[in-house]
């Protein structure tokens, strides 16, 4: 996309409710800020509409998980709807930023969730599952809506500082999720989103290659989120973008 078209889109976004802001500009290295400048600014100007869309997505996501809730004991419900919870985190993170609330742990959770679940779901759909009996519209929606989470996730380093303690909170939550989702469930069977490939003879079977592949990629994404968030923190400290009084936080 040419710069002029990006400028036009940003001018249009600036005329939306709440869009008349000057998005923060951080000269982050490309691997921490892979979005083109015009797209990052466009997304931040549309923070309110994006947050609302995400909140609607949370409702749809919880509805999608109803069958899995029905076969999962109540104690394990919080770790079942991973994508809807991640979508809730990014919605609340954007809202907190626009209201000028400094909530580092929420921004870290949102970054981890968007990167992890946003990349995991397309990988599962394209590499492990395939379309199968899933309607084409739903299959495409699952892929592109989750890919959009990754794009949203990379808006967060434009305004979040990622103090180490906040990264630790996000790691604790998503590391715990990896454990109970794939390796040591709280109660009953593993709590990850059930894969079609795990249905064998009408039963859900977890000792199949698809389970191991999904688990390995989930852990890899958690590690990637740790690396990227801490890299943002190091860059901010070294560049002086974080005040001296907050460098030790």
C-alpha cells in the first residue's frame, strides 16, 4: 500500500469518534514492530471500534465453546476458552490505553494472548485440521479472525512498557495454560480446544500426533511471547524511553 493511501485511511480514521489522536511513535526494530507505520497508526486511531468488535467476538467465542463447557467440569472452565479470553484481554488493553490507565499486567496478557492464540489457531486449521466438514465460511473466519489477533497484538508495543513483573504475570498465566491444556490437566482430560483429529472411533483421544504437534507449537509461541515482550522492555530502557525511576520495575 502506498504512503498516500495509508495517509488517506488515517485521515478517515481521525474523523471517527475518538480517532482524533496522535498515536505514539516508537522507533522499535522491525521484529518488535512489524506493522507498517501507517497501519499501526490506523489501528491505534480505531482503538475504540476495534475494542467493541473484540468484545462482540468474546461473546461469539464463548458461544462457540458451549459444547466443550458442557463436557468440562466447572473448576476447569477458566482455562477452556483461550481465544475468547485473549480477545477480552486485547479489548480491555486498548480501552485502558485510551482512558490513560496504566495497567502493565493487562497489556502483557493481551500481547501474549494475541500472539499465542492468534498464531496457534491458523496453524492448527491449516497444518493439523484442514477444512474437513467445517463450512468454508467458518473455516475462513477462524483463520482470518485469529490472524487479525496477531496484527492487533503488535499494536501493544506501541504504548506498553512491559515491566518484568508484568511479563512474569503473563508468563504465569499462559505457562499454566500450556500445562493444563496439554500435559497435566486440573481434572479430567486436557483442557485445550478439542481437535477434530483427536476424535477416534467417536471418542476423544489425546495420545495422537496432532495433540503433540498442537502442544509443541503452543509452548513455542509462549516462549516467543516472552522473548518479544522482554526485548521491547530492553529496547525501551536502552533507548531512554522508560524513565529512570521505572527501569527497575
